[in-house]
């Protein structure tokens, strides 16, 4: 029988990428497929946890025994995380959250042509004003201790020419965000996003020790993340 190291634990995982609507047919989005978040949910359920997966715009089958809550925008994800975190022993923010959203939503599709056809402004391009989204992870860390105090895990997608750059950025980010663990992955157009394999470096707050996982399947990477979480629990 598998070891049920997370039996009796409640975990919340966000996965996928938020979409920030511009008008009824357009949005600002990102390349996150949700595969790493789903793998985290699959492994946690297998280890006996009660798992809630907050899924932002994913098209993957629900993992066995996992409660999937669909969300779309960063604000919807934030509301869902805040509710679910109250009961959680662990919160893992694997979702790619848009840092900005359009300041104004257009109720009707934005037209390609402005003013009168042939007029001077007809070929102009619109400007889409953006406003900042809240940093959900930072908010979780801030409100910790007011009631439940889950272990909080962040992800960091870093691009860098050298692995040293990627780790240095990761350490800065861990210190800034104040979460317990930061899972750093190197990203690029052909790396990580939508792929079945991943390579990560797991950093722990207050420790110089780094756990490297991969290149390996996203499930093996997920197992390494849960091993690190279990050391803290
Ligand atoms: O700062 P950066 O976006 O690289 O941090 C990534 C981590 O922060 C991820 O865990 C992501 O889920 C989380 N995040 C968030 N809210 C945002 C942006 C990122 O929770 N607005």
C-alpha cells in the first residue's frame, strides 16, 4: 500500500493561468497549462490529503479524489483562495496570476476601425489601460496567523541565461514574498509551459539548502515538492 503521508491534511492548490477580460471576446492571458498544479493535486490526493484544486482556465481532466473549483480572473482566484485557505494546512500557489488587468471592461467588442472609415483616426490603435492585480501569495503570507496558519508554497517562473541568475532571483523573491517554500523553474517558450517535464529548484525560507528536482515528469517534481512540505508540517 502507498504511504499516506498527507492523511488528515487539507491542501489547496491553484493551477493554470488567469485571464483578464478586455471585452466579451478578448482577454490578457499567459502560457500556463496547469499541468504542474494538477500533478501536485494528483500526488497530494494519492498521499491521503483532502485536496481542493482552484483551476484557472485549464482543460485537463480532474484528478481522482480532488475537488476542482474553476476560476478565471485573478480577483476570482483571490476570493476562492481566501475562503479555502481558512481550512487549509497547506496552500500551494502554482497558478500563473496576471500582474495587471484592463482598467475598464468594454461591454461590446472593441472595433478595429475608429470614427468614420477614411477619416484620419480610422487606422488608430486603442490604448488599453492596465491596473495592478493584488499579489495573492503576498496577501496570504500577510494574513497568516490571524486564525489558520498554513504552510505557504510559491512558484517562480524565472528566465535567466545562467542557473546562478535563476537561483539568485529565486532567493530574492523568497525573501520578498515571505512564503515557506519557493519552487523556482526556468521558463522559456519551449521550457516548462505546456510540457510534460519540468526542472525546478526548491528553496526554503531561512535555509541555504536547495533541493533540485528534474528534469523529470511533473508528477516526480510534485513528489519532491510534497516531500519538502512534509518536512515543515
Ligand atoms: O512575483 P511572481 O509573479 O514571480 O511570483 C510568483 C508567485 O506569486 C506564484 O506562486 C504566483 O502564484 C504568485 N502570484 C500571486 N499573485 C499575483 C502574482 C503572482 O499570488 N498577482
